[in-house]
C-alpha cells in the first residue's frame, strides 16, 4: 500500500513540475516590462529548480531496481524484500506465481509491442484483485507473483483465479486471451526464507507448465526432481566427453513370417551417481537446454560406426534412429549424415530416421525439405508415436514417409480396450492407403501379436520379441532367434 501511494504521489509531483516548467518558459518568453525581468526570472528559476530537485529525488525512489519499468509493479528484488519483512514479523502468507503460456506465439505473430501491451494489461488486471493489497510483482519475462498476507483462501489460487485472469483483452485492435499456468505455496509450511520460497514457487510453476494442468501446488518432492534435473544438465557435456552414453538396439520382426527386419537404436546414460538412465528422462532436458545437437550427432555417428562393423562382418543390419525437433531444424544435418555414411562405407538404405508429429510442428517446411533430401539418398523415414499428435492426416499427406509407427500406448491396451483396437485398425488401414508400412510398438504378449496380425500390421517391436540389446549381444541373439519357431511368439503350441 505504501509503495502504491509513493508511486501515485511521485506522479503528481512529476506532473506539477512539468506544468511549472512549461509555464516558466512561457512567462520568460513574454514577460511584461512592468515587472523587473531579472528579479522575476531569478525567483522563478529558483522555484523551478527546487521543483526539479524534488522531482529527481522522487524519481530515484520511483525507479530503483525494485520497480519494473514496463508494468510499473514490483520486481523480483522488491518481492524478496517484502517476503523478508513478513517473515521478520512472523506473519503467514501465500504466494501465487503465474506465467503466460502463449506469450511467445503472440510475440511471433503480432509483434513484441502487442506482447508488451499484454504484460501491462495483465499487470493492471492483477492489481485490481483484492487478495494481495498491492503486493504484485513481475519476476521477469512472462512471470508474475502475487503475495497475499494473511494467506488467501485455497479457492483464490485454484481454477477460479485463473478464470478471472483469463478473460479477453482488447489490445491494438485485437482480442487476446492470456493462457496462464499458476502455482501456489505458503509460509511457513513450504519454506523459511525468501529466496527458497521464491525458488520453490518457480519450481512448482515450471511443473504446472510442463504438465499443462493449469495450476499446481508446491510439493516437497518437486525439490528432489528439480535438483536431479539440474544435475543432469550440469553433467550432460561430461557424459559425452567421458563416454557415459551408450547405444542399445531393440529388434523388429515382420509379423507375417517372424523374420528380423532390423533394430531401433536407443540411447541410455550410465550416470556415475544416478545409475542407468533411459532416454525419456534426459533427452527432453537436452532439447530444452540446447544440448540436443551434441547428443544427436554423437548418437548418429556411433550408430553408423556400429552399422559399419556389422557390414564388414557380412551381417548388415537395418537400424532406425530417432531425430529430435532440433535435428529437423539443422539445414546441414543431411550433409553430415551423408559424410558419415560414406566414411564408414554404409549403404544409406540400411538407415531409417524416425520423427514424431510434435517435432515436425516447430518448422514443418524446413523439416519436410530435410527429410526429402535424406530420402533421395535412399534413407527411409518413419513417423513415430503416431496417434499422439494433433495433425496426423495432414502430416501423412505432406511428408516424405515410408513407415508409420503406432504408439505403444494404443498397443498395450489392445486386448482390453475396444476403442484402442478401433484406432489401431483404422491407423493401419490409413497407412496402407498412403503406401506406408506399419510398425507396432509395445508388443509384450502373444495376444498383442495375434491381434496385430489380424489387423494387417506389417512389423512388431516390444519385449515379447526382445528387450534392447548391447551391440555385442546382437549376433548371438540373432542366432538364437532363428532357431525359435514363430508359433512360440504367438503362443501357439
């Protein structure tokens, strides 16, 4: 409340000083000769200089490091200072942090000026709420913080608060609706000092954004998860440098006759402290932190080198490698892959690259151009996790594809869920109409395999066939598998 009064009073003084300054200029330009010019101007200048000195003093108070220059509300430093004051007085309070999820899209499509207007308008909307008594802060970028003391009731931080803030805004002739993620925590339950509380508030907010659940209350387990992610990011370059990463290969079979058609290469990380980590834990962090190009190149080079070993041993194998969204935006990736294949003497037709629908959506035109270039070399292209995206038909029509992979989430429940069976059957029929082969992931039981065979699926991959193998295990597994009758996989005596 005091900070708000200071801002208002400062603006009043600024206005008065500006008016006085302009009036002085007019009087001095056209002052009447009946007044002693020198004496009058001296007195007037003295008064104006005094007002300007006061103005500078107030400006120093109005625009220190604790006032956000864009929105006029407090900064992160101001929030820390206020939290410290409340803790010193032993007063309980609650924090609600929030971020604008669609600010990046607004900046890209409508310009940063409109994005700034959105930030200012949302700050004003936050100030009109009754729960914080003026304690509203911009933490930086698109993140805001509300500090409520005494603590606001639980419903103030739930979906109803989000609904109040997500009403349409008229900006520059355009109606926009801010899409928000919110997180909440309380003192003293969730922390005892200002910086820890603010850090935990941001951890909970990051979880809300990642989970797309709109609101998330802080939980102590998030600290452990956050620290683990920080450790993985810190150690990621070291993992490449010290050869902690490894590649394993999961077999794929042709359902009609049970023959092995190739392998999918999967990355793992043998972390010295955390043990064996699967790709789905650390690869998303690599994408978000800018490490994915390093890991992606490392994987492609090692897979192609291993393919060369099998070629020279006269046992060539088809191998599929996953590409990330970052890889698809790399205009020089095709040249590097071509160079690695030529250097190791590997036929491009032995390599298949797998992409997801989601990875295509960042730069679809650039990705389609890259995939067409690779496919012209003889490299096959598959769309992975089919059915989990939101533009499947459009991508099938537009992309240069050879294979469609049905996501394991549909296959696992195939025997028990009629809806999943319908999706799988329709996906297979659709892919075949586009001239694509179909691979089903997550095949773990003979029943899975039989149902996929009845639906006309071409290939299968999963634990029923084999877990992922180290490269040096592949020859022995192939020899043992060839002696295994197909009926044993299908559960038929």
